[in-house]
């Protein structure tokens, strides 16, 4: 039986990702397996041409202990990453040897299945976000021996109360917001801080609460710019240093009526749908308050830096558990941290449920644009 195990990373990089990869490689080798890294997420499997052996070294790398020994000291993804979904690949992105001109988006899953079989992988371990794990679950339904490791700063994957990178991303966001207070206070300004692009506002909501921002905007609730401006000006007046901080998740948006009302304000930068949420909010607040509003994007800064203790522990435990699952032949599973079971595993198929959303009724004051949280553990009990 083959000892070759493929490993890939998909979606945005997070702190602790390389630590997870290193720990996984070490444990797999100790168990007698041969870890093979797939470059650029699912793209590596798509771009490998079995009829052209030279493409193997371009898309795969033999992972030894010496190869991965120093990678935990750097951020990013050693294997590189992508957000490509093999089920929906634009024609211009399809490799030449698979291209079918004029066919539109292609589903190259059959090619991926052929590559996995051709390279005789014992199993495939995917360290990925919700999108990457959804495709992993899809492959599992096709009979591919897959194991998932949840990795996203958004912490919004069904089945686990913790995802790799969440802890560090949260801590870095709080630290950056505190640093930006000095700037806002020095010039007595309103400052809009934009966090990561996301479909769920959960991590942004927690960041807002822990950093003590004045108002927070999340994707689940469209906001009224006039009301927001009124509240923020009130916050500014009531603060001794005469400033206010608004945190917005890139994905939050104006109510439909407000979009048409302020279309002219946003038109100079192009269609409002192409603007980041932070740009929209800062431009509209500037128009309403007649004050210059500062804007700071945090998005990519939250993904960099050294992982904190929680993410180092999470990276190592997820790696060890994934190797254990593979060794036991328990495929179609995802490593997880669940409050009543600690480090465990759940059905990978849970990833198909998509993003977990904020329970607005219990977690968010939609009239005041403030967190409404008490004891915090996870999305499951809030």
C-alpha cells in the first residue's frame, strides 16, 4: 500500500499555518509515510499534466524534515496558496492542455481525481478555510481519502469552536486598534478601521468588543449611514480626547436606500460595489459630518506576524490529530476543537454548510451598532 500522503493549503494564509505544516510532516514521517506538498492549493493538482513529467516538480515538492525544519519561523504559506475551486475555473485560467475554448467556466474535478489516482496518494490532507474544505468534502463524496484541518482567522467553520489563525488575528487586530487610537486622538478625528473581508462578522464583533471601539459594522446587518454618523459624533463629543473609532468588516454594506442616496458621493471612485466597505463608510461619514474621516485597512496585517501560544498549540494538535486519523484510515473527517471534547474530529461534510453567521438577536445591537455579548466561548452557544 502506498505511503505517499499529499498535503495542500488553500485560502488565505494565517499565523501558525507553517507550524501546522511542519508538525504534520514530522509526525507523518515518524509514522512511516512520505509527505508530498502540493503547491498553490488545488491549483497544483489542476496544473499537473500526467503526460508531461516535467510539470511534477513545478506542482509538487517532496517534504522531508530538513525541508520544513525552519518554516515555522516565518509567516505565510510555505506551499503557497490560492482560492481556486476546481469546479468553477474561468476559461482563461485553465491550463493549456485542458483548455476548451469558448466553454466558459469549467469543472475540472475529473482531472483532479485522475491526478490523485495517478500519483497513488494514500490520502490527502487539506489545511484550508471554509471554501477549501468545502471542495475537500466534495472530493470525499467522490471516494477520495481526505482529511481536513480548519484554518481561518474568521473562525466561522461549522463543527469546530476554534480554527487555526483565529487567536493571533484577533489579538493583532485589538493591538492595531489601540495603536490607532493615538493617531485619532492626536488629531481629534473619527477613524474607520477596516478588518478582513468576510461573509460573517463574528471575528470582527469580538475584536470590536475586546478593543472597546465605539461602533462596529458587520455583514449580517445593513447600516444606516445617517444614524451611524449621529452616533459617532455623539461618541466623539463624549470622549475626553474628542475622537471616535468605527470598526467595519469588509463585507458590511449600506442599506439599499442609503446606497442610492449616497451614490453620487461614491461615484468618483467607481461603482460602489467595487469599493471596500471601509472606503464606503469613511466617504459617506465625511460627507455627512463635514469632517475629514481617517481610514485604515488592517486586512493583510492580521494574517502576518508570529502566531501566539494558542495558535502554536492549535497548529501542533491539529497536525498530530490529522496524522492520527490518516494512520487509522479514518478519512472524511476534520480535526476540531469542541468545548466539551477538546481536541477531536468531526465529519468533514459539515464544511458544506458554508459560513456560520452572527446570531444578531443575541450577539449584536443592530440599532446602536455595538456588540451585545456576555460570556464568550464560541458561535455555538451565543
